[in-house]
């Protein structure tokens, strides 16, 4: 059982295992992504019920472009379907949607649906649902360094002015979504034990929980198990 009085403020999830789930069932990979979208919806809903303030999911990485054209196209079509069909529910539940990553380079129909959702949920004050799309942690840090470099070239700052806070402000979680705290908990499904270029800066002191469950089978009950594991740990932040 989770302790509702000690919930993490920000949970991030690497939603892994859609393809393997489909393969195990003899289905096309896109069927796995479809099932994964349904699982994501349940976790968004449950995060809201648990009182979590920020949920960030890794939906499409900068490396995912290496997949087949058919799979990539299918993923974006599913994303459009999810966003369009659930917009009313997101608004009714006071969920605010934000995007981490360079989503502007996605297919035009996906960009259009996302921007409509961003616009129509921007004043909501409940759960903030961050979708990492065309996102990579190293790319994010590189862009932050470039932005700071331009300030140096312009003489707006000196090298001694550069701080952790300044770098954080130039990241997607800082520059685009002010006051988003670093995730206390990062969950990865499917049994893989790595971050895969996800929130590399922000996750410096996150607690990591790895689940063997493939993402489409990751239920609210499995989610609570991961949170309970987080709550069982003593966070030291390198102090002792």
C-alpha cells in the first residue's frame, strides 16, 4: 500500500516494452503501441487520483527515428488519436499538458493536435502531464549549453556567472515549464536497466525503480508497487 501522505511530487516513466508485448502475442508492433497508449491513459488518470503533481512520460526519443517508417508513422497517428479523443477528459480533470522536446518537427497533424491540447489545457491547475516527444537528454543539455554560450558571446554574462540554476533554467523543464521540480522517482518498465538518454540532468538524484512488467501490462496496481518501493527508501543525496 502506498502512503498518500508521502507521495512523490514528480514521477517520470520510461514506457518500455510495447514491441515485445506485441511479439509475445503474435501481433504487429503497432498493436503494442496501441495497447501502450491505453496503459498510459490509465496511469495518467491514476496519477491524478494519487495527488501526484507532475507526471513525465518518455513517449518518443530522438533515437526512435531509426525505426521503420511504418512504425514511426503509426506511433504518431496513435498519438493524434489519443490526444484528440481524450482532450475533453483532460480538460474536465483539470490536467495541464506540456511537451518536452522538439515536437515542432513531428508530422503536421501531430503538431496541430498537440498545440490544440497545449492551448486548451494551459490554464488548468491540476496534474501537469509532460510528454517527452522527439526528446533526448544529451540534445537537451547541448541546446542549454548553446543558449548560455550565446549569452557569453553577447557579453550578457561571464563564465563565472554560469551555475547549475542557470543550466536548469535553459532545459525544457526549466525554460518552457517554470518551477517543474526534478523527478523524485523514475520508473522503467520491461526489465531494462538503463535511462536511455532520459532526463539525464534532472534525474541526477532520482530514485530508480525497474519493473519487469511490459508497459502495456503496467497497471495502476503495478504503478503503486513502484511508488511503494520508492517510499521504502531513505533518500540521502550523497550526504552520508
